């Protein structure tokens, strides 16, 4: 999530990472590389990490094509993370209009809870959306069960990313609105 934090805050990665010995950054989440992470730090920390990677059987031969995809993601996709944040804001606004309790997004994640006056569990809406080929997950507790509401059955998280065009946000909101109308 480092890249999203940098875009949202205007700070550079080195500012966020200065207090750590090593930082691992993912190239697939948000940046759209097919696979990969990069471990950053001083040479002696990286050498120690390589030692343990080999000790435990890690490592790939002929990983150059994946490295090329990672470099492309770093060069071409970091600045466009702001689009993901804008999509998350649009999604949050639309969910609020539909009666959801929404935490204002800071990056590309929208934490929310379905309308409290919904007569059925939100899972019924999700099932109906699936019939329209709009797939969403269920309740989300977050890391170690933490979430903005403290009630797992009410917590939802939507994440916008490289493969979420603005039209998909509108389609999701239209679908949820349609299904909420049918359940009320």
C-alpha cells in the first residue's frame, strides 16, 4: 500500500520508509504487475534476506520477463493510482446516496456498511448482483478483525484498482440501487 499512501499524501516513498531497516513493496496490488514484490534496504539486510530465501528454497530461475513486467508497472502505473483514488471517492459518494454508512476514503479503499433499514441481509443484494455478472464479496473483518464499525456482519470493503474503470463504478452503483429498490 506504499504507492497509494504516497499518491494520497504527496510524500515520497523514502519519507515513509526512512524509519525502517527494510521495506517490502508489492508490484501486483495497485500497480498491475502479474506477480512480484521488491525488498528494499541496505545491502547487508538484503544479503541476509537472500540467505534466508535460499535456505528455505525460494528463488526463481529465468524470472526476467516478470521483472520486466514489474519495471513497467513501476514506471507506468504509479501516477495513475490517483485515478483509483478518484474512483473510490465516486463510489463512496454513490454508496452514501444509496443509504450506506461510508467512511470517507483516503486512498482506493471504501469501507462501508449497508443501509441500516435494509429488510434482508446484504448477501441477498450480492446474490442478485451476481445474476447481473456484478460480483462483490461479503462482510469483511479486516486485518485481525478490525474494521470501522466493529461489527463484522455490517462491514464491507470495496477496493478500486487498475482494472476498475470509472464505468465499472457507475455500473456497480446502478446495480446496487436497482437491487435495493427490489428488496424494499
